[in-house]
C-alpha cells in the first residue's frame, strides 16, 4: 500500500483515489480494458535535439495535468515563463492542511483540491501554500519564488465542473498575486457552461457541459489558442494545414526510478521551421483517463495546440503518464500531485525539482535545447 499513513481510511476512499477526472465513478479496470491501446513501442527513437530556446518555455494541463503544470511552473520557475491551468489547483495543494509528520496528502487531493464544498472542507489557502513554496525555495528544493512574478498565468473553471471547482482554481490566481504578479498577467476564464474537460470548437467532440471521456468538449472555443495567446501575446493565426511532424520518442530514457507511472513513449509536435531555427517549447500535461491507453492519440492530435504551434515556431511536448494498477497505485494514469511516486509517502518529493516525474520532464526540455546532432 503506497500510503501507509492512511490505512485507517475506508477502503472505498483508497479505491477512489484516482478518480480525479471521472466523478461518475467508472472503474479504472473498465477504462483500461475496453479501450484499444494507443501506446507506441518502447523502442521509439530518442528525442532529437533542436536547440530550443528554453527561456520562453511554458506549460499547461487539464485536471491532474493542471496541477502538474502549476507544480512544474513553480518548482522550475527559473525556466518556465508561464502556465495554463485548466481545472487545476495551486502548487503543493495536497500539502494543506496538515503539518509534518502527518500530512494526509491523498485525503487533501480528494477533498481540499477537488470539490471542497461537497467534501465539507475549506478550499486551499494560497497564502499558506506560498509560505510553503518560499520554505522549499530557501531549502533549494525548488527555484527562487521571486521568479514567479514574471510569469503569465491562464486559469479556467467551467460553470458545470463539479470535479475541480472554482474555489480551488481561484486560489492559483491568489497564489500568484501574493507572489507579486501584476493582475494584467493573470487571465481567468470562468463563464463558459463547460464540464470537466479541455475545450475545442469541433463538433466531433463531446457537448460542452458534460464530464465524460475523452474529456475533450466542443464549446465553440479553442482553449489551446486562448492559453497560448495569453502566454505568448505575439502569436500569429493558427495554421489550417499542418506542415510539421508529430514524433514519438523514447520517454523511458528520462525516467530515473521504477515507480514513475510514466509511459515508455512520449510525443512531440515539431513545426517545420524548428528543423533549422531555434523554437520555444510548450509542455502539455494530459488529465487522468486521457492516456494513450484510454483515448489513443486524441489528446496530442486533436486539442488544437499543434495548429497554433505550427504557425508560431513552438515545439509542443506531450509527456505521457500511464495507468499503474498495483504499485505505484495510479490506475487512471494521473499525474502525481499527492505523492504516489514517492518511496517514502510520509516525506514525498513529488513537488520538488527532484521529483521523479518533474525531473523527467525537465530532462526532456534539456534534450530539446541541446545542440542539433548531439547525443
């Protein structure tokens, strides 16, 4: 059991620990068994070097991916210039409330960080989380929090989203305001009648207000475009025809331990211009039940990022988590924002630069930034 300090909790709560993106309670086993895998071979080629400009790196994500985007943006704030957080919460959300040696990270992730009103608990408190971040920075576990004020932040909460509710999302904005970010650098979209999903303008996707697989909803709104427009105000119009290439790469080479719950294969969209020019990089973290095992290639081909990136010299990196039914217990392929990848759950490292998933993604960025032709 990866959370021994929570053994007194009801079995049903532990079994529900990964239902971050599926409030209807669909079983993880069903989700994995009934959908054809989209996972590429573990023998995918190495991620090429493109001499990317990491000074303009940005991130975004939905739900557990939104939490991961917020987490990565704070921990690596010296590298990340901005973040788009769709139905996600603030940095170290699952670390509050509680004090060492007993912080119920899993319980907090399921209540404080999701729908605190339904759970009858208080939402996260931005000031406490910023205080924790400052402590971590002083201990050199993360980058200097003084970097946060220069970032740009996009936030989204759908009015029909009962999975991660508005009181959680709004604490991200408060976190950054307290860190000294000017209000003009924060965009908060919270008026669309949307469920728990990333949004598009494609009629092939789910109706706007629902919350169901693949969690890609038609709301007549290209959310990827709006996110990138805020993070990069100089954007050109999106491409109608993609001229670049979508690549699969060996993600395993960036993973340092056996408990990562990350796939052997990751994906990236490379605009044609980036074959010869230095491009910026945007990292997109999928949500739970949006892995290749669950929805094939839908997330990294049809959410709208590639069309924007193609016309704007932006490499889009799509790292991949994967379901893990035993240990670490992550049956729905969520990103780690409560400690399931940590060998010591009483002192987890998921929020640190040295966290397994965090370090792996930073390694991918460093690889993209390496000199062309290098190994």
